[in-house]
């Protein structure tokens, strides 16, 4: 059976480097923080072009730490995408804030700046924008709105470490900006199946603002500014040295892997373009649109299948694995439906774009150790 994400294939390829790095940490006696973690933070900063990187225990923790650093208060509203993993909305609610769900673009499936604009009110403090499935959210438009209303932006790049955006008017070969540079604070996740994953939980925060970086570091370390000097209420959120060592190995290969992911996606693009030419009405398969100037990390290859049940039957017959990212809009999740600020849930009769996308989305395997040629071949013969 083809795995959805081929982590064992990846480990096989890097085994020598990984085992050497893992053994060095296990033999060092230093398991929390220390040189491996600092070295990784410096390498992540150098890679993404962000001055300050702070690793932590997970992508979800990174979001919570970002919101605490930006001093979210109970009752504050944060605009989040209605169609994504739950973490951005959850972290906001966990801290007593109110997630307000913005609708998405029909083609890119990213948070819609027009929808964000309509949701801004007296209590709105910021926007969490997710780089969904691996391409950056529309930050140019979002930043304009944030500046106009004095809001902060958290960039959730959990699925998109290494994604790029072309800066307008510049040479396409040299002037690209990387994910994790667009938020006042940006975050990523090192969950094993993410484009840059470790062998357990892990995450990181990125910021160009030194004061925010310092505050985030205090909060992640029990609010201590010095040993046993706790100035603010914090948490314990750290990346293990062992995970840092694994990530340092994988980071060296990231660009090579992203290039293969993009080639894999191009194979699917070509296949579905042909497929749609002869598909009966109502059975087209439409890949997530990649916005002009964006490159995607393809955390997964996600399509909108007009007749998803029929397509799933075909995948099952061909023994091709798939996932549903995501089966429902966040505003319709039971944990959020009672909120008065959840306008979409109060207005049950009108389906938004997120609700319309949820029954159609389907993700296919695309990682650098997946044989997409084989998958395409199976699709052709089933
Ligand atoms: C995976 C993910 C997270 C959470 O990361 P964890 O490391 O699993 O806590 C947050 N946001 C998005 C968009 C994600 O895909």
C-alpha cells in the first residue's frame, strides 16, 4: 500500500546522517536546549530570512505563545480562516479570545481579504492567516487591511515552511520572499508529516521584532527573565535537542524535497487537465489554485472533486490513499457554534464558500518519496 506521507522512505535515504546526529545528542548528556537547539534556530533564521527564531514544543504551542506575546485579552476578537486546521481558532478561544471566522477564496481556498474587511469591529485585535496546503495567504492585501485598522497579523506557516512569494516588480529569479516573513509573528509546525517534520512534536515562532522575540522567549520559559525571576505568567514549551538534531539534517535537504514535491504536483496538474477534458459534466477534479507569484510546499496536493464519492471509489479501486482536509468549516464545529460572534453559525440558511468546499476537498500523496508517476498510471487504468 502506498503511504500517504512516506516518512520511512525519507528516513531510509538520510539514515546515515540522521543516526550520526541522533547518536551525538544521546551521547552528549544535553537533551533540552543547548547547542543543537541554538544552531537550529540560527539555521531556520538564515533559511527564512527572519532575524529571530524561537523553537517550541508544537505548532499549536507556537500559536498560543504568539497570541500571549501579542497580549491577547479575554474578549478580544481575532479573525481566522473558516477553512483550515482548528489550531488558530482553538488557541484564540483557549486564551479567552473570540475567533471570528472569515470566508475563503473559491479557487485558492485561502482566507479572503474581502471577508476579513467585513468582520472588523471594535474588539478586533488581529488576523491569523494560514498558508493553506503550502502556499502563502494573500499577505499584501491582508497587511493593507491590518495597517488601516491597527491590527497585528500572525502568519500560520505550519504547512508552508519554505514556500515563496514573488515580490512585485522584481526579478523573478532572485527576488522571492519566504514564508514566515509575513506576520508580526509567524509560526510553523514540525509535526512529522509537515513539509519540514521531526520525529515527534515541535514548532517555531519567527519575528523581525526584537522586543516580541524577547517576550516570546520569556513566556515559553515560565515567564522568567532570569533564573527563578518570573516577571510574567508563562508556560513551558521547548523543542528537544534530539528533535533539533533531526531537523538540522532534514533542513539541509528541504529545498531538494520541495523541488520534487513541485514536480509531483506538476504531474498531477497535467493529469487532471487531461482528465477534465473528457470528464462528464459534474465530475471535474479542480486542483487548489496556486496564486500568481506563489510557490507551494505542497503539504498535500488538494483538489476540489465535483463528485467526490465517485472519485473516492476510483481511488479505492486503484489502492491510492487520500485524506480529507477538512471535512467541515470551523464555524460549524460544535465547540464554536454557540458563540454569538459566530455569524456564519447563526445564519444557518446561507452556505459560505468554506461550507461549499468542505464536501468536495480531497488530498492526494505528494511528498518527495511518493511515486506520483505510479499513482497517475493507476488513475489512468482504473
Ligand atoms: C498542523 C497545523 C498546526 C498545528 O501544529 P502542531 O505541531 O500539530 O501543533 C497549526 N496550524 C495549521 C494550519 C496546521 O496545519
